[in-house]
């Protein structure tokens, strides 16, 4: 994964290990969502470095904070903006 569990927990300001399983699931989902929006495979996405990490952390934070009422359209629009510089034009 492009973002480690400790980095994600630091970003989310989680100090305990109680939610490790939830954060791991969110990390996997966030990375997949970001790769799909960027239209890149795993290696291509990892090669994008800071842009990719920022997008994954933003997505993890959004999904964690809005577990009950996430606006996925708003999330996707923000991710498209964040990933515009690395996003592949077509499939």
C-alpha cells in the first residue's frame, strides 16, 4: 500500500490500536478508489508519489469522518481535481 497504517492513523489522529482493522479496510478502499479515478494501475499510481499519497490520505479521512453520511459524488469530484495532473485521459 502507498500509505502505511501508522501514517494513516497519524493523519486521522488515532492514538490507539482499537480501530486498526477499520483503518486498514479504509486504506485499501481509498487506494483502489484513487487508482480508479486516476485510471492507473498499482505501479503507475505508486510512482506518482506525493500526489497519490495525498489523495489516498484525503480519501481515508473523508471515508472515516463520513462513515454514516458520505457524499460520494462530492468525494469523486474532489479526487478528480486532486488527481487531474496524473489522471490518464482514457481507458
